[in-house]
């Protein structure tokens, strides 16, 4: 039996799946069960939901469950299990995350507690990044980006995030606080090719191919 390795550990770890073969129907059953439990929460946390969805994708659950006749398609699996398609679910996750960011923007002034200061008083605690991030339900890294945007002399990017004209990450990239990144499934060569075509021009793709071949020599 193939147990989970460090590189294939499920993002959602609240169910006991560590000793199960990721290709087994039982692993798939528990993964779907955990996903549905997350989805059915009254106050859904889009971060947990995104992690649970990532598990379905990473382990190809739609290809192994149900064992007698697998769904074969993630969208089909989601519609059967929760009554909502993949596109709609991804929009829900994105919208909820966006709402959290906007709530955080409204509480962000750019004032940041100096490193090493002790949060002894409530007024100081309100300035501490971890506490403000937690209160808004965003990561500390996101709060750091917001604070950096708010401290800029030109607050155009900060205001664009507040008005939802730009995502926080897109604004941070334009401001030079973050680098553009993207992910792609490495077990699907067609997906890798489509990814390259989407993000790079013909000359860049040739350079990538040349560099890859050079490293293989």
C-alpha cells in the first residue's frame, strides 16, 4: 500500500487519511466526506473550502470514486455530491475571499506596530498586523500587502482594491511588493502546454525548452 508522503499530504487534514492509499476508494470516500462537511458549514471558511477542493484535484478523486463507476470529471462529482458545479464553487470561494479583503481594507490605515513592541494596550493591539489580519479573516501576508499599499503616497492602488477594481495580489504586483506566480498540474502534459501558451510568448517558450534540454544534458 502506498502511504502519503510529505509531498502528497492532503491540505485538509481533519480526517484520518494518512495511512490510506491515495488511490483507494476508502481514501476517496473520506476525502469527499470531509469536503462535504466543510461545504455544509453554516459559516463557510473559504480557505478550508479551497484546501478541500485542492485535495479533490490533487488526488484525482473523480477518477477513483465511486469505485464501481467513477465520476470521471470533477465538475460532475461536485454536482452529484453538493449540487454545485466547479465554476460556481470557484466563484463562491473567490467572492468570499474578496469580501474578507474589502473588510480588511476598511480597517487598514497603514499604521503598523514597530517590530518588538509588546501589545499591552487595546489601542496598540489594534495596530498589530497579526491581530488585524486575524480579525478580518485574512493572512498576515495579505495584511502586510494592504499596509504597504496604504502607506504609499499615491493611494490609487489601495483605493482600487477597496473598490474591487483590482485584486490585492494584482495591486501588490503593480506596486512591486509581490512577484507574479501561477500553478499548474504537473501530471497533465496538455495542461502544462496550455499553461505555457497562456503565460508566455513563442520566444519565451523556446527559451524555456532550450534551458530545460540544456539541464537534462
